[in-house]
């Protein structure tokens, strides 16, 4: 079973889906593909302002209540309170792509690392330097070096991953993340994103039916 997970590393709901994603990755006879969409990257990035910070914190508290995932005061004080800093998922996405090139089996581990750094530790993964430091600390040495000095091959891989994810979004008329697409070939279908935040047995049943 091929499962494509459409996400953005700066999406709070995608972080909230982390525990379910871990269980999906452990399912027998499944292949979980991470598909970063660039939802908040590049031209879609924006400076942090007070209105957006307040909206994000309110939304994050809802996610925390539903999923049990932590959104801490260091995140609130060191990320959301930095008015004028960029909300840009390109650096974190580039880091994930670099890990995917060097150690593809550890890509989900790297995603969790980058999310935890932001939402728990209050480290700004909108910064290439911070992303490189985080990867270095977790022994993603090759990926960290490439993030510090992105080469043409890494940038091409980044564009390719994002374009492929956006093609999936267009194919299934997805307008937000997280989202799951399951199945093979013409039989692939979009699953309800609500399944990522409910009973896992219901999600497993939907996957068996895909």
C-alpha cells in the first residue's frame, strides 16, 4: 500500500497529526511517502504580525486539545512573538529534502525533529542556519552541510518534491494540508483528513478499502 502524506513542516495541524503518522509508518505492507507541498514556502511566506500570531496560537491550542501535541510557551515567546520575522517553510523543507537525498529512511525522523524544535523548544526553523544546526545536532551531517551551502542538485530535488506534491494536490483538488492519498495507479484516492485526528482503527479500515 502506497500512502502519500501531503504536508508542510510549518503547519500546526501537520504537527498535530504526528502520532498517527508514526503509526502509519509502522503498518505492515505499507510505504509512507512524505510529500512537502511548499504551502508556506517562498512566495507563500509572510512576515509574522500580531494578528497572525494571535490566530496561530488560538489554532494551536485547539490542535493541542485534540491531539495531545505540545505547543509550549518557548514557542509562543520565541517564535510567535518575533514580529516581523518570516514565516517561511522553505528552509525546513530544504532540510527534509537534503535528508531524503542522504538518508531517506530517516526522513520522518527529521520531520519530527524540525517540528519539535519549533513547537516545543522554540527554535525558529524558518532559518536555514537553525535548520542546519538542528540537523547537525541529530547527526544528519551530510544533510546539514548541504543546507548550509545548497547546491544545484539539492535545489532541483527541492523543486521536484514540491512540484510533485502540488501535482497530487491538483489531481485530488486538495486545498489544504495535512492530507492523505492512498492506493496505487488509477486506484489512488484521497482520504478524509479528519481520519488523522480520530480513531486509528477507522483510518486503518479506510486504508484497507483503498
